[in-house]
C-alpha cells in the first residue's frame, strides 16, 4: 500500500501548525517499511526542497500554475486503489481514481474572517471535505465545528490528536525568572491586547513575545504605553531556543479564544512551564486539568491567574508533565496510518 501526498502547504507557509503536522507525519511514513509505495507531489520549489530534506524518495515535481493552491492536483497517474490521496491543504486529485483523505485543523476563517477570503477558503475546504472518503480532525472540537459548518456525517470523521515535539523538556540548570511568555500570532481572537493590559497591573513581570511576525506600529504603541521597558520580541525561534524560553519563564500566557488544537500548551507543559489559557474551543481538550483555565478572556482574570501560578507552580508543572505525556507525534502517526488502512 502507499500514500500519494500533495505537499502544497510547504509552498504556502514557511512555518506553521499545518506544516509541522505534515512534516511529522512524513518523517514517520518515509521510514515505515509497511507503507513504502508512496509518491510525494511537489508543486513548487519550497515543497521540493523540504521533501528532499525529510528524506523522501519518489518525488514528482509538477509544473507550478497560476493560483496553484486552489487547483486540483494534476499528475500522471496509473495508480490503483492500493493508494490513498492525502493533501496537505484542501486539494483534490484531478482524477478521482483513489480514496481521498482530508485533514481539517480548525475553522478560524469561518469564525473570524469576512468577505472574499472567507468565501474562497470555505469553498475550497467544503469541496475537499465533500469529496473525501474520510476526514481527519485534529480535535473533538474541530470535529464538532466540521459538522456545524460543513454538515458532514459523523461516520466520515476520525479524530486524531496532534502531537508535541520531544525537543521540549526540562533543563535542570536554567533558572526561572519573572517572565510571562506569549507564543504565536497576536491578532484578534488571540487576545494579545489582554495580555498587555494584564501585565500593566503586574509591574514586576517581563513579557517576552515569540513569533507572530514583526510587531506592528499599533502593537508597539500598546506595549510602550502600558509596559514600557518590560517587553522583548524574540522573533521566530528554533525548538531548542523556545525550550529555553519555556524553562526560563514563570508561565506561558495563551489567552486565545479559539484554537483548532493548541500545540504551544503541550510544548510548555513538557518543559515544565505552567500555562494560563482560556476555557474555550479545543483548549480544555488539550490542557485537561493541568493548567489554569480562565472562564473568559479578561485581563483581571489573567492577573489573578499569574498570582495563582506564583503560589502553586510546582503542582501545575507536575500536572503538566502528566497531561503532555498523553500526546505524541508517534501516536498521531499510528492513528493516521489506521485511517489509511481503513481505505486501502
């Protein structure tokens, strides 16, 4: 048996949750002798390079077309039903000669984006879902969203949780400081402004910001006005660098109102960093009882939560280790392989 992978995601984002997910799946399937008749489709230079770095053989380099991300994958195919097609971002094979699997990560567009971008994204996602034989959702919450927005029958859905990298772990000789860490995107529902408002009320704490792109003029104004001299933007970090930040911080502040999964929560837990998050969407599914879950995203609740972390950090760390151990990319891969086996 084998899988035909469409690697378009690597041409769409240099680093993100979806590309991390597919890289972890590909790393494992490339070295799995039980699924060795795989084809890897590349529609651009970035995806071709990344596939080679992952060690993939049988890379089929396709000509890049205008609006490639929205077009069906047209590749020379005499494949039989011994293959399953799995796109990394809501695409379909031009010829439906094999079973199709689509992974759905979240419904951020449907909930927070308006206008033409929403219409185009929703059209592509819905079309991929409707034409798929089985749909993988990365959380129970995403599965519920899928049934709400796309009216998919439950028997077509398989929930396979994301994993977390083993690069995150406790570093014994790193001293924790009065630092609150904010990781990832900051716009809108991520509630970065609430993090800043909360830290204004906790004057002895520094804010360190990882990823999410350069600080905008609006964000810089917000930071300078509320916590001048107490913030530092670190940019994008490697896993090893981010692990040091988790190990050095009082807590990870993750006040997002919506997530399809929430990998940083597990990264922090593996590194022994307590987590403050919001009791919404998939977050309680991932965090369990191992972090402080806010009833709603409010700055005053964040202030109270920071105080609780300071008093009970050890208990939160131990609970975090236990919760994070329930998730791994190996488990994610094996469950994904089980889905493949359902169709071929």
